[in-house]
């Protein structure tokens, strides 16, 4: 079952002077079992879009199909809770949702809300801690005393402990240093490849999109402007430039080399490959 | 929050909007005192006419005022019931079950309702026409003379203006945390007692943590830009009283005097 | 004498290990220095110490020939401006105009002069058309530009940016980086910028690398990025062109370790046509 939006609109504060159309007639399918990046400028509707996936926001018009459910405009969906367990949504700066006395309790909070017993919730929490790379020594510490990066991992573990089939992350690496970003992204990559979770990431970071994602959805003024696979999207810089996005360094370099008379094949997707190719060309010349 | 109109500023252009906040605050205080003088129905009638006139001048709609009354409704009904049970003077009017309702119970309640209505009308004339920041400037200026008896006028004003500045941010933050916790299966609207307590905790604790973080950041930002409480500083916005402001004060004083006279007469 | 002289600076948060551990460095007037390091390496603490927001444990900070201490604090504060990370939490006024005025009020600038100063510095950061806007109607990048204007209005000699771009979207980051570069070039301000942005680091005059509260490396960007081993040890990222140059060198193609892609492409073209 793919995730689909059918003619979905979302209007904030309808009927007041502050009326704002955040999504306008969005029809979109998202691939299952893949990592999809949702990109676009601030205010393009990315966050509004993803908040429909666990029915935090309900469509003003149209319908959202997710897992085996249909969320339609105008009807109050039943059993919202179980949907929220299946679609885990991690907000921007999720460290601001921690509140329990210990890390373990905070991570177990989600599963417990979904009716899992105390012991099972703790078990799930421990597994989730392992996934995000937090050792057992963190279990009894207060989440409020951890460093920024650690707090964020606790928050993400809190969602993972619910064992959702779909994981949605709104700018999960914002404010992290490059090392923290790297760890976070490779975690999502592993979750996708090892347990087949569908992952959606709202992000501005093209380097990460290029390295870790499979598909790209570009949002523009409340509408999906483009949906394609990452290889096509970053084939060269032209699409990025058109959308006013800075392409990843590798793509910029490849373009620059092409402009200067080098031949660079499309398949090259990392520094090593590029160096190999360039070495061959320069040496053959000599 | 959308329907909560009490105390909200309405950005319109009217003579009342352009008045000096100090004159408006003083005027409001005089009128509030006038309401509490037992001047009888004639007095209330006069105050009502004055307040209604100001509302018209300020281009406010009466619907806006009525909306502001709404949060008070439950309180008033409660008050009416209590009065009916407690007050046993005046003529008995009618009987509901075991309870006899007396005339004074109705009159007493009506008095309070009318006073409340007048108070809301008058305070709305101030709050709906004065920008929050102008209000704090006005308060600061009015409190200035009391600095001699160690009332920290500037600090109070700074406190209020910063609170006002961060209210929208805190509302956003609250909504974000609610959504984040709902994503973790929290039900903010229903559930057993135990669940509800956890739900509230899961909102309150993060809200406090982030408010403290904000306060720390803010303190650093203010200090770095040379702010030191109690130090001398200049002020960018200067208030000036004009003819219409003095007229307002004169009118309000006249109404107050009139009420005192009326209460003496009866 | 350099504008900023820091010697053996130490600082510890309550009951903790040294967050800043015998840090020494100096910054000549007019330089643009970037400070890099992981979260928790002590970067922000150094910034707060320089701005007099924290009190050092030992060591000395001399700014413009004056030792920074409780007595000189107020005097020095007008010479150092600092822009913080979170755009919302440093916007104090209720409008752009009021926010820029806030610092002026604190420094007892006469009221009659304020409007001119506000208009001058809001223009400098490109915010002159937004003077009466409230912060809720501004983007993150715009709020940070207001913060810069507010700091500039106090005519500082030193500007510190404490991860001022890290919470912004790419557009906002670009806006702020452009403003910083512009200030550096046109007004000769001394700039200290704490950042994770590799492009910003390569365009600065000098780099200070902090790791676990200590100075790990200092020098020009080229010098710092040539310390491969050290950088690898503290796991800091290097510019893409350097990564590629290193890989090429490994494969027997000897190229200069250029800091920019343009430089490297030129280098490769030279090889391509020479041989």
C-alpha cells in the first residue's frame, strides 16, 4: 500500500483574516520502503504535508491514503491513536519534547501510551536505545542533562520504540554539527535498509539527500512541483539551479569539470570514483 | 484562542487609537472608580452613554464587546444561582421547586451584571485601541513619580513588554509540543485520570524547559547589548499629550464628579 | 598589539571539568577569524567569555589594550557586539525599529539621533523596508539581519557570531554570510565567527580549531586544512576540493591542495593541457 494524497488542500484559520492556504490540491504518491526527501523553501508546505500522515492535521479537502486507512476531509477519523503508532512523526528540534525523569522512561512513554505493558515498553525502549547508539549507561540518566545531540537521539528513540512502519522526520539534523548529522543520517539509512521502514525526511541539506535518499519530492507554494528519483534529480546542476537550490559539491564539481572539457560519466557518485576517472584522463593525456 | 477577544488590540484608525496611552489609562481608571460609586440606575445610564459613545468613536463593533462578555457568562449564571439561594429580602416573586426567588436577588444580580458590562466596555475602549507596547510606555510614565518610593517603574514596564513580546512565541511552542506528544500517542482531550496527569506533565515540563532556555538566551542578548537594570538609559519612544487627551481627562473627571453628586443625592 | 589577546583562558561550568582549558590566541584588528569544533568543544563558551557574559576562572582577555574585568565591562561592551544562534530569543523589541533602538537606549544615545542611526544600519543589512514589522512576520534570516543591525548600531570594533546561521534555512544562511562578508570588506570590522560552514571557513583570514576546550589548531584555512592527521583525529570535515585533491594525490596525480573547486579545476586543466 503506497502513501497517497488525493487532491488534498489544507487551509489554516479558514474564515478569519489570517486565512492561509498551506496546501493546494496536492495529489502525490510516496514510495513504500524507500527514503524520500521532501525539499522546498520555507513556507512551501513541507511540514503541513507531513503532519497529514499521522492525522495531526486533517485535510480541508481531498483525502490521504496511508497504510490501510483513508483520511477524508470532513470526517473525523476513528482510532487515530493506532495510526499514530504506525506512523512515527519526529518534529523539528524534538529534544524539546523530553519530560520524564530518566531516559528509559521517556523512551518507553510512547509504547506505553499505545497500551504496551510496563515490561514490554522497557524492552522496546532498550532496543530503540541500541538503534540510536545510546549505551545502557544512559538508561537512568535524566534526559534534560544530556548534550544537544544526545537529547535528540533520545527523542528519536522515543518514536522508534513505537516500532512504526513509516517514519517521518521534520529536519532531523537541524542545528547538529557535521559529525552529529552524519551519525543521524546513517541511522535512518540503516533503519530503512535493515528493517524496510518507509522513511520520509523533510530537509534543506542537499548533501544528505544525495548521499542517503532514494526519491525527492520538491514542494513549491503548497504544491508538489516535482517527484523523481535522486539520480535523475542530481543528474546535473540544472534542475537544482532552476529551483534555486545549491546542488551537492560533487555535482557542482562534475559540472565544472564538464564545462572545462573533461568527460565525467553519470554513474560516478562519490569522491573516489571521480578521482579514479580524473586520474585516468589526466594520465592518458600524458 | 481565536474566539478570545477580551483585552485584544484591534489595529484600526480612529481618534481614540491616536490618543496618548497615559490619558487613556487615567481615563479608564477614573471611569472604573465611577462605576463603583453607588449612583443608581441614572448614573449607570450616564456611564453607559459615555462608554458607548467612545466605542462608536473608536470604530469598534458592539459584537466585539459582547464576545468579550462570553467568558464571563458562566460566572454570572453561577452568581445568579448563589444570589437566589442566599438573598431573602424584598418581595417574593416566584417559586421554583423548593426555592423562593426574591426581588432583591434579581436586582442584586442585575446590578453586578450591569457593572461588569460597563467595566468590560470601558476596559475594551483602552485595550482594543492601544498597542501593547504603547500601553507599557504609558504605565512606565505613570509610575515614574512613584520611583521615589522605590517602585521600579521601568523594570515593571520592561517585564510587561517582554512578556507581551513572547506570548505569540510561547503559544506556538505550546502547540508544537502538543503535536509532538500527540505523535507519541498522548491524548490531550480524554483519558483516565492517570493518563490525563501524564498528558499534562508531558506538556508542562517541556514548556518550562524551553521557557527557561529562552529566558537565559534573552538575558544574554539583553546584557550583551548593554542592558543593566537600574542603570540610566534614554528612551526611543516619547509620548506627547495633545488637546484631545486633556479633553478626555476632563470629561472623565466630570463623570466621576457627577456620580459622586448623584450618590450624595440619593 | 593585536585587538584581541587571549592568554591561558580557563573556564568551568559549576562542578564540571574545564570547558575552556588554557586557551590562548590573538586576533589583529580587521581580521575575519572563524572558530570551528564540535558541539561541546568550548566554542560558544569562548564567545560568551569574550562578550563578558561569563566570568573567566583564570587567564586574561585583553581587548583593545584594556583588560576585560568587572570594572571595564561596561566600557568594553560597546566595543564588542555578539549575534547569537536563535533568531527569536534575541529579538527584544516589538518591531524591527524598537529592537534596533534597544541597544541605543541602553547606551544612552540621545533620542533625537536614534531615527537616523536606525535608518542607517537597517539599510546596511537590507531591512530598511521592514522597520515597522513585528518579529512574527519576519523570516529567520531577516530576524538575524535585524540582530546584526542592532549590534552594529552601537558602533562596535569587534563582531562575534555565535553560530548565527545554524538555525536558518539555506536562503537565510546565504543572506547572513553575505552580510558578514560585506561588513568585513567594507567596514574593516574585526569578525569572529563560530561556524560549522566549511565555505565560510575557507573564506576567512584565520581559523581557530577547538577540541575539548583546547586550541587544537590555528592558522590560515590552507594551513589548518593541511593538518590532515589532526583533523581526522578530531573528526572535522574538510572542503570537497581537498578531499578530491587528496584522492588524486593518492592515485599518483600530483595536484595542489586547493581550497576551492575553481582552484582545483584550474589545476586539473593545467595538467590536462600541459601533458
